[in-house]
C-alpha cells in the first residue's frame, strides 16, 4: 500500500471521510510487519495456487484491519456511482474502511449500505468511524454470522462487495443471489492468494449458463468482477 496521503481519497470530495480514512489506513499500515511474518511461511502457496483459508483459523485476525487498497476503494466508489446504486451490500465490515467508500456513494446516490460483521468490537469501532466520517445514516451494520443475518433480507441489491472470509464467499453469494438485480455487480476481494477457498464461486460465476459474466481485474490488488446478466 502506498504512503497514506489525502490525494488517495480525492475522488470522494469529502474532507471528513478523507480524514477518517487516513487515520484507519495508517493504523492498518502499522500492522503490516506482523502480517508479513504471519504469512511468510505460506508465501509460496499464496503466489502459486493459493491458500485454502478456513474460518476456523480466524482468531489471529480479530484485531486486524486487512483493508482494501485505496485504488480498490476509489473503484468501488466510482462503480457505485456509475450504477447509481441505491442498495449496496457488504460482507465483512471490519473497522469500516470499505464501508466508508460505499456509504459515501450511497449518500451521493440517495441510497444505503447494508454491511455485515460478527465481531462486536469491530462493529462498535466501525459505527464510530462512520459517524466521524458523517456517513452513519447511510450504513446499517448487521451483527452476527452473515449466513444467519442475511437469511430473511428482502432488499434487491445493485452492488455487492464480498470481502469477508474467503471460504464464505460462495455460501453468502448463494444466500443473497435471489436479491440481485439484473445488471448487479458483485466484487470479490483477495481472489489472488486465496483462490482455493472461493473456487466454487469462480467456477459458478464464470459459467455464462448461470447468468453471469465474471473475470479477474487488477486494481493494485486483484478482485473478481462479476455482472449479473
């Protein structure tokens, strides 16, 4: 990730959101050395076929940011504006970095973000960050396992960001698939490095017979970009 400067967030045209994002990205950068040490034994797998990440190995990450790259955030914001997305869904709030980009787009579009997170301390922090950014009224955070909290949701979504545990991508996608509008965009982070955990999603979304077009695009970090056709 580059040095954190205000110009990384200029697309938002929002000083309050920029101030909060700078603070959060600096905190995330402070965790990078420990993250490098954690993944060092697995680096050859990550650069090769990837790691099959399982949620039972999640305790180490309870205080980690693991944010989207600012270039990804700018893309998310622009994509939401291009779609005029009024109903946005996010899997994996964490401390609210990606949620801020999405909530700013929702504000500008006259819509709302529904985000999901199961760690109470992260939810509390994310809500405070959204409030400090002046965006709390444009985002709702559902607390608990997304496989439960999204079971009875009735909203039809224009844009979906799946950035939680990689092995939850496909089960959560299948859960909310009936809620996707035609033309909806689904964006998956960490597609490189953790492909085995989401291979079931990739196989499904890349088969046009299932009603989608999907491919990997590079935004500093790679994402899978899927369109419901």
